[in-house]
C-alpha cells in the first residue's frame, strides 16, 4: 500500500470535524483465489463529495489505488436538465490487463501495462419522474507498456478514443443516499432500477494485437475495428420480504461487435467492480457477449441490529470462455458464495467465500475464492 494513501486514510479516519457541506469515506479490500492456485488483487480508496459547490452542482474527488477521478456533477441546466463533467486517469493497471487468465488459471508473459486519461461529459434529461435519458461524449487516450511480456506478443496501439453513449435509466430506489458512498462496497438496495444504452468507441488507430501473423491476430480474439459497438442493459432490485429477510437481484446483458480485451466486460471475482462469479479470480474472463444474473438472500440475526449474513448465487453465459478467439462459442459460468455485511456505526466489514460451479472449460476444478473489505464514513 502506497504511503500517501495510508497517510490520507489515517487523516480521514482520525478526523472528528465535519466539513461544512462535505462528506468523505474510505475503504479497502482484497479479492483473491486460493484453489487451485493462489492469486489476487487489492484496492484502497477515498472519496470526498461537496454538495452545491459549483453552480448548485456537487464536487466529487475520488481516488482508488491507481485511479484519480475529479467530477462536477448534476449542475442544473434549466428545467429537467443536468450537466456533469469528470476527468479521470488510471496508471498501469487499467482493466487488470497486467495479468492474463485463461480457463481459470493465470498465464505468465501475456500481461502488459495499460493507462489512460479520459474526459467524461454527460447531459441528463429527466423526462418524467423516475425516467432519465442521458448522452455521454467521452474522450479517452490510451497508453500501453511492456511488463515482461513475451517478445512475440504485440501490444495494442496507443490511441485516442471517442466514446459516445445514448442511455436510458429508470430509477425507483428507496435506499438512503448514504448507501452509495464509497465506504459501502455493496449497497443495500431497496426498490428497482433499470438501465440500457447503446454506444460506439471510435479509435484513432487500431491494429491486431497479441500473437499475430502478417498483421492478423492468430486467434482472432484481438483484431478490433476502428468503430466498436456495444448494446448494454442492466437491472438492480431489492425487496424486503420480512422483518429479518430481504432479497436482491442484479442482472446484466451486454452484446458487442468488433471488440478486443480493452473494451470487453470483466467477469469473475466477488468485488464491486466486476460481474460477480464466486470462486473465480478477479477478471478471470473478459467477454463482450454476456448474460449474467445474481440473486442474494440476506438475513439479520438480530432484528434491531444492522448486521447481515447471506447466500448468493450467480450464473449466466459468456462468449469465448476459453479465450481462444472463438467469439461465437458460448459457455456457462456461475458460482455460489456465503457472505457477511457487518456494520457498526460508521464502520463496515465485508467477507465473502465462494465456489465456482464446475465447467468443461475450466481447468483444474474445483475453484474457490474469497473477498474481504473494510469501509468507514470518515466525515
């Protein structure tokens, strides 16, 4: 863990003063697989948000391990319109491309460093209660670097990317706003939210990368077009089913064309930044054609206490599960996990233990993984 991060986190945690109009939180976690091989990653983050700081919009400052994000969000633009703009940079470990997994196991010599800086403008139109249309016009610059990569492995081209998106969101979530602070790694959802988007990534420079032959990807997996298309849909929902019990459902569908491992979705692991599949390493699969759902049951051992225990099951289908460039080949993926979500005042503690369902495309079954996390509302 980097020294500046430790100092920043300790400063926040020890803070007793509440900055006017600001709230801040911090968290750390580790997602690791331990059977059939030991591998994993960790993260540490801090977030500070100031309300009504710029044109009646909020200011958000966010740091997560190798990522810095600065944002002015929800600035009113007349009736029913809001504008947000952010600047984000990520150094070396973007997309976890520095590690390469295939069929559930890590393969050395195929990882490389990936970094970017991106401008993220967004306009939202609240067309009716709970209904929002949004337009995003992101502009990104990618940089790639060698990481003891196999000398015959060609890296992607450094490139500018224009990433416009048109999206729709239905949001009828009753959870308090505090549930969406950075310290809450797994927000407790009450209500229903659905979203859908269509987008294209237009790159200034493209080439086949990986193991290539005369400018063509040998396996056909990383040979993108200049225009990369994506259709995405998601669902988040939660219901209280009794004084002690509640259920949550999360679902994602994604279909992409002409993509590569830079733009594909990350599948596997039990952290907040992936499509969850218990038992598998963090980002064990990278796929652009995905349909996956997660159902979790939560129980309070004591009705008057916030602590929860639970069980979650995740499953679905992904394309090219063996990562061999067979983009029209699909395989099942899924897993089962037990978890805890423990809360004492401003502190949150998370633990998960997962098992991946056996699959023909996974090597060396069984696969087990874990996740631990800690969050604190600092001020």
